[in-house]
C-alpha cells in the first residue's frame, strides 16, 4: 500500500468485461511529504476519489478479495481517501 495523488482519469469505451462499472483514475505516487515519488499509474477507484485528492493505493491480489472482484483484471486500486498526514 502506498500514498498517491489522483491526477486524472481514464475513459475506455472498450475494456475487459471484469472492468465494466469501474472508474479508472491516474495516480501519481508521492512520499510522506506529499512530493512526487514515481511514475503515474492507472488504478481502479473503489471509494469515489476525485482529481487532486490524496489516496491510499493497494496492489496485487489483495485488491480482489471481495467475491465480485475475485476474477477481475484489476491489479491496482484506490482503497482509501486521505484526510490528513501527521508525521
């Protein structure tokens, strides 16, 4: 799991059936000071995040634990919206 900033969204009119209904967002990993720290990636949005928000991102099979997502092609997902970072 890591912190990222939502920097855009992806519109795909044709996609794998397991992605139907999923909102796809572009996320930019950031460090604990909220400074850019990696390449942009595409993540499925499970929580309704918006552009400009800082989010928690999970990856791999752990983002597919719910029954309806077990067979999906999702490998990266926004799993939380960050309200504050306290160091």
